[in-house]
């Protein structure tokens, strides 16, 4: 599907979409808790639909009512292969959860997920006594519990999602678990995991993010949980205000542990007018200049930051390029290629992505099946010189199905087709 965005002025108020990262964790944990939980404001992203489907296959009874889930938890051996779609979090999280069952469980996916590395999952689960094998380090992956416990070692340099899965599963191991972690990236995502585990009744001892201790025998307790707004999706709406006029984004929790809350800092560094309130963030267009930003712990901000930098005077530098490996696309290469088509000079030097701001031209770009690339191109087009056509725009459904409809609500001249 193609969507086209013309140069436009934006002004208006929107609600941030539900955080798919938080919703997926809530669904998984509630599915492990024996009893009935209510999960509110889950959203309808593809990744959330996957988490619901896999949880059902693992034995949870889930009733969907608009934006609320009623989950009767309790795991059982699935009768089918677990398909995690294109959700990296789901496959890394549910592979660990499935390993608490004393039977073989096979997990697979589709699209770009089939080429993403699973070797760290294999190594981590094997260290805790799980029989685990992948297809030459790729999906499908087979796990066979029980999760025995003991000492595990995790390389956190590629993704924090493996650690999230191990932490969530650990209370159901046969014995206590000590997890040693090296080079942990995206620490805020682990904060989300620990915070949610505690909300459902499980405590974890965190020793400086290098070591985590989980007592076995703990069990998740059912509860009611409200999913907070998504800073990752909201980042595009806030950048739209910075380059195109004014946006006010509601449903954002300023005390959130989400990594992408750091978009506020980046916007300030670039010179945008940012106002932070208890229940909303407002961003107004202003003279923008090049900025430096460390995205090592929030790599999903690269696409909206490139859109922002393309309209800044001078050069912007974003640190953390190696964190772009294993995403829905080869994001470093794709950002260079697609923004290059729009006349924006983007290059990579080691860990730095360097963007020379200037004029964003019209043109045809491809999302490469990556939701964040599609949204970045759409936002960059708002203050450009010509219409930008986005091929593969349907990719936004992975995290933010209503993105183009929401964006159109704040565009004064309704210039999305």
C-alpha cells in the first residue's frame, strides 16, 4: 500500500497510542497468573495481536472487549507451533516462558523475524537446563523444559529482550536463578520488565544491571492493569510539531521508564519549544539547529531523530548505530538510502550516524517493511518541498495502526492520500 504526504502545516491534539512493549509484557505475565486479570488500553497493533494469539495457544483464556482484555491465566502444553509473527519481543519472551513446560514447544515467525538472530536465546536457555535448538541460529526454535534454574550468562549487547524473557520466566524455574549480564543495552526496557513483574507480585534483586537474582516458587498474581501510552509512537507526533507547527500529545506518562521518553531531550537539544505537563506534552515549531544525541539505550528513536535532523540547520550526530542491527530492517542502511532519495545526506562513521540538515525534497521511498521507516518518511515530508510517496506504508500496523489517520487529524490542509 502506498500513502502520500504533501508539505503541510500541523496543529492539534492527539492521544499517544498504547505502548505495545508494555502491553505485550502485561499479556504474557497475566497469562501466567492463575486467576482473572483485566488489562486495559492494550491497543490493536500487530505485535499485541501476536501476544494474544501465542498466550491463547499456551492455555490462557482471553476475552477481547474493545480495548480491554479479560485474561484467565494458567499455562498448558500447546497443541500447535507458536507463531510470533514479526515480533522480536514475543519470540524472545515466549521462548523462555514456554521453557517452563515439560514438553517440546516450537516457535516460529514470519517476514524479517525469520532472519533475526536466535543464538543468544539458545545459549541463555541451555545454561538454565533447557533443551533448546534453533535452525542455524535462526527460527524456528525448539525449547523443552523444565527450566531448572541455576546460573545463566547473557550477552545484552544485541538486545535486552532475551533478558526480559528470562526474567519473566524465572520465578517458575525449579530452583533460584542468578543471571549474569554483560554489556546490557536498553536498560530502560529492563526497568519496564522489573516494574511490571513487581506489579504482578514477583520481586527481582537487581545488582547494578550486572546480576539479577530471582527466587523460584514466586507466582504472578492476577490484577487489573492499565497500559500506558507509547513514547516510541508519540516521538513521531512530537517531531511533527517541531518541524511542522504545533502538536499536543496526551496519554503520556512523564514518570514512565520507557526509553524513548528521551525524545524530549533530543527536541530540546535541537531548539524546539517543548512544554511538559502532567498529562500531555506540547511541541511548537522553532528555529532548529543540529544536535548531538546518544541513542544507545533508545535505538528506536533513530528514525524520528533522522526526520528531525533533516530539518535542522547544520549537522546532527546520533550515537549508537550498532543497536540498529536485528531490527525490522537494516535500519542504518535503510535510513541512508531512503532519506538520500529525499535529498538528505545521511552517513555512518563507526557508532555515529551523521545527518546534514537542509531541504527535504519530494520523491518515492520504500518502508522496507519497517513501521518506523514509514512513519519517519511521512513526518519528514511535512516540512519538505514536495510530495513524498511511501511504498509499503501498511507496515505501520506493527506498532501504530492508526498513524496516518492520526497524523491527518492535525494536518490543516488534509494532505495525506
